C-alpha cells in the first residue's frame, strides 16, 4: 500500500476574544499577547488536522479590530 502525502498552505481569518482587551486597549498591548495567539492557532490547526504528522506554523500576523 502506498501513502499519499499532502502539502498545503493554509490561509484563514478568525476573531479571537482576549480577556482584558476592549475598545480602550492599544494595538501595542495586544501585540504583547503574541504567544497566547500563537498557542490558539496551533490548537486550532491540531484540531482541524488531527492525523497530520507535521503541523508547522511558519508565519502569522494579527491586529486589533475596533
């Protein structure tokens, strides 16, 4: 039996509610939460592709939506 391998580049947008972030929060303050956002993305990718052997997140960006 042969194995079929898929390499994909994924693009998606998601709204993430962060505790302590509201309309008075500065964009710089939100950027300090990069680790938390990264963990969220890794968890979402793992949930979406549970059988993947390599889930590498090379790059991401985010911003505060008002």
